[in-house]
C-alpha cells in the first residue's frame, strides 16, 4: 500500500492519527505514547483536538505526514511532505522520517525539489529533468561523479563552478593555466575536441595570497559572505569569469588579490556539445 501526503490532508483531523493504531490493534497505552511522540515531532500537540477547518495548510500537511509515520506500510509515497512546514521544523521532521525508515525498513519513495532533503534522506536518488531521469545513484556518486552537467549543477550549495576550458598539448587548461596533465584521465577526451567545460565545486578551490604553483590562477575578491564557520567568496578571474569559493580562512576582504588552486582530482570534465561527464564511465 502506498501512502501519499496529498489526498489525506483535506479530510483528517489530528486525532484521526490514533485511528490507525486502533485499526492495527496496538495496545492503548502504546498508542498514546506513539501518538504523543508524533505530535511532538511535528509540533502538533496543541492542535490535536482541532477539526480540519481549524488547521492551516501547513498543519494539515503535517497531519498527513503524521499519518504516514503512524502507518507502518511496506511502501510509502511522500510527495513533498515538508514543503509547507516551517524551516525550524523541517530538520526535526526529516530526522523522524529517517528514524522511521531505520526502524521499520520500509521502502520510501520521496518526491522533493529540495536537494538537501534528497541528499540527506536518500539511499539512492533519481534526478529528473523535463520528465526524463538523468541519473539514479547514491548521494556520493551523484555529488562527486555526476553523469552530466545538469546533475552537477542541480546538486550542491553553493552551485558548482563551470568554466570554459581548452584541451591543448595533451593538457586541460583554463586561462592559460594547466590544470590536468594526467594522460590516463585525458584519454577519454576526443583528440579533435579543443574546448570543454571544467566543473569545480566551491569547497575544492584553495585560496592563497601567493601562487603556490604554476597552475595557480590570479583572482580578485569581489564579494564576501561570512557565515561564521566559513566564508563564501566571489572571485573575478581572467576573462571576466566569476568563481565562487568557500573557505574556512575568514581573512579575505573585497578587492584582495589572491590566487586560486583547483584540486585536480576533484575537477570534472564535460563535453561542450552533449554536456556529458567525459569521465563518467571511468568513475563507475
């Protein structure tokens, strides 16, 4: 049996969650314990006796999610169950869904536009674009070895940087700086192809005041956002391209001249025409 959050929310009151336990002949004392836990998790304790018309849209959605938590079916279909829930409650509800799965081992099909929800909850994730599945794999593979540029750009906050590079003299270069010369990696590149897209995630770029090697790319800091535990920088590099970087060294200011070093084994290469990851087959 599949449970979806849509369809239930308009017809149920909070106390009807209890009816699920009654149908399944759960002892009364245990019913109350389970119900109170669900209500507390979803912040519905103060609304447990209200009728549907007395609940907001977000509260109705939480009730529907609570019914799913109470019903221990073999398969659940959760269609954006947290979309209308307050930000403060989302993480708590997400953790409860994960705990529910860990305890009962149900199959959960979870539909969401929120990549953070997908990455934190999914054992395997299917990413779709225009109704076509682009990739089905684990969060680690999707993040580190995306099948194409769409998947690479869809997953990750901040978004992956995409640079137009060139393949010449057996090397991948950007703005004249050699980034990859490993012949084993570059054997996947079509020798007639001169341009390709270079993908690098913001956390895989090192920032320094001095060039540490010939691959270091000069840049100027144009914007800084300090999140306390890390700093997010916007950099202007050769050719007017903006690159986003995250760093734990919260010491950079606007207009600082710096050098960027891309972590070579974290660089992704994409075909300019097909947008496919050139090394995808090798990574898998």
